[in-house]
C-alpha cells in the first residue's frame, strides 16, 4: 500500500507563472504566507510590477517566445532550487471556428499548451533534484473545466487546454516513478477578468463564477494534501 504524507510548504521554492494575474497573485500571497519562497513571472516589465511584493524574485517569461522560456529555464537550472511549478498563465478567445485567424490559434496554443510543456519539460532536472532531497516536488497547471467539457464558440481555446491536459495526464504517470507529482487542475468559471481580456471575439454572458480566493484555497489545499488530480467537481 502506498502512503501519502501532507506537504509542508515552509521553505519550499515554488515557481508561479502568471504571478501578475488574478489567480497568480493570490497564489503568490497565500504560498508566501505559508512560508514558501515564490518566484513569480510576468510577460513584460509593466506586468511584472503587478506581481505581489511577497514574491521572492520577479522574473520575465513570455510563453509565445521559446527563447524566453529557454532563458528562464537556463537561469533557474543554474541559480535556483525548484520544489514546485504552478502555471497560472493563460489567454482565451471566443467566436466560431470560421472566424478564427491563424495568429489567434498560434497564440492560444503557445500560451496555453506549447509554452508550459516546454517549461515543465526543461525543469525536470530541478524537480528530480528536489525529489532526491525528499522535498515532494510537484507540478500544478490550472487547465480549466473546458479540458473536460469543450464548449461551442470556444473551440480553439478548448483545444489548447485539452492538449495540455493530455500532456499532464500522461506526464503524471511518467514522473510518478521519479517522485514528482503532476496535477491538472480544472476549476470551472472563475471571476478573474480573463474573459474580458480575450485576444479575439467577445465572451458570452457567463453566470457568476467562483472567487479567486476560493479556487486558490482549493489548489493550495490539494498541494498540501498530496492530491493527484483536481477535476471540476472538486471545486
């Protein structure tokens, strides 16, 4: 029988991508309050100013640019301990497939799936080091309910999220033997303001969503309790 142990976040070094956003900033504050050292990323210098002051370090990361991912991972491999990765980055687009542009599809895939896949893969060595030190490393990606239930009018967005969910599901099985936990978290609609910042199209009228505080509390509880998956019904 496999035993699981609650995880103490104090002293852990956790990379939070998208730390300038609604979920990322709340995660930064909550993790910091529990004694974790948070390395927060933002896309550019302007958004980096929105990363909470509690972050140990502010870093730049543009998932649309493979060179940006490479620069960050090279730095982290050389300079930092990594006990956890939380991806809170994402972009959304709305509208029928017939109106999609190639540029919109490319950006959705880069930010929501290809970029995170590159980042997570290139930090395997740091997570393995953490595992060997007994630090219970983890990867958590905020994937979203659309990975379970794709929705019309959001096909390309759902496709990008389904892609990363499939990657994470397989990766969890692959890295389990390395002592690295991988979680695809799929909360339902959350009031982050993301829908109002769509890169294409206009959001439909959604019912009131969950608060960022509720979602983040559930995410952190799952990390601490050694949970392996977070379906939409878990929120």
